[in-house]
C-alpha cells in the first residue's frame, strides 16, 4: 500500500511543530524517520495514524484521503506500534493481541477459531507464545513491546506505522523485531533513533530537524559524516564491513 503525508503543518499554540512536512512510502517500502529529540518524528507519525489532527495538509492511503475514512476502515489498512501503551484494566497477553482483530469484527461479533489462530501465530512470530496467559502489566517493557507488535500483526494490515519500536529492547530483540517487520512484505513507516539500525533496515530515510525535512534518500545517500555532524552535532565515521553493510562509528 502506498502512503503519503503531504504538506503537514501542526502547531501547539504559537509554536509550529511541523512546517509543511511531506513524506511518502511506496508499496512494501521500509521508510525510516530519523532526527534529534524534538525534531517532530513522533508528532508526524501521530498525524499519520490519527491521534493528532494537523492544521493543514493531508494523509493519503493508496490515493484516498485518510480523513474521509472511518476509523474502522483505516484500521484495516494501517496498524500502529506506538511508543507508550497503557491499559486501565488487567488484560492477559492473549486478550491484548486479540484487540488487533477488532477492526475485522462487527460490534457484538465474538472471536472465532480463526481469530485465535491468527493471534497464536502472531505471538509465535514475536516469540511470546509462552506468555499468552500472563497479565500484560507484569511483563517487562521489552516484552510488552513485542506483544504490541503481535497485536499489530494480528490486525493483518498492508501498512505498519512504528514509533521507535525498539525502545526498551536489548540488541538481540531489536534485531529480531525489525527482521520480523522487514520480512512481512508490507509498507512500513518507522521513527528510529539508532542510525545503524536505520542503515541496516530502511530502504529510504527522511531526516527531520526543527519540524522540517532536512534530507531524504537511501541510507548511503543520507547518512554521511557531513549530515550527521549538521543534524546531531557529533563527529562520526561511516565505514563498510566485509559484507558491504555500512556502519556509523561515533568519534
């Protein structure tokens, strides 16, 4: 599915957070958003997945305006893994993942065997099947993040929006989670704070700074020593390993 956010503007009072920002993701493309804290990455994603309403601009899913879709319709097209996930009630892990099936159900329709099979498969995919009956609130931050990804997988959408999905994860589970996402063969838009992770998994990168797009392109085009210095105010060296994978070393 093709996704675009066109000329997005958003202000909090007199402060303009996003200044006519435009990004796009082609069908089955993995697009990363990088930039310093406060650059507007999460705010832009919240405009895309309808938590925030921009002052101007529009989000398009396969050429159709998101604002013209019901929330149920858009939830069949786009699943979200947000930074923070809070529940006021004590749900089991399986119950949390079952929430991903709700866009596909009528108001009082009960979950069926197919729904449970989809949920079990999603939990297996993220390595959380043995926690299915555990209380979500008793899990570590990293375990909760993997469950939220499973909920998104159970939603079975052609697009995933991820807001720094590797927060709270150790390096093993960071790589595991993003390999899972990369292999889903869906459109992905993700805010990523680790530049090496972005270089490893993204097809295309947008760099945000102070609410504008400072650069855009393939990782090798964008993640240069000059740009890293300009955006993050740190010195770095960009090298390649024997497999041709680029790495950023901070000096």
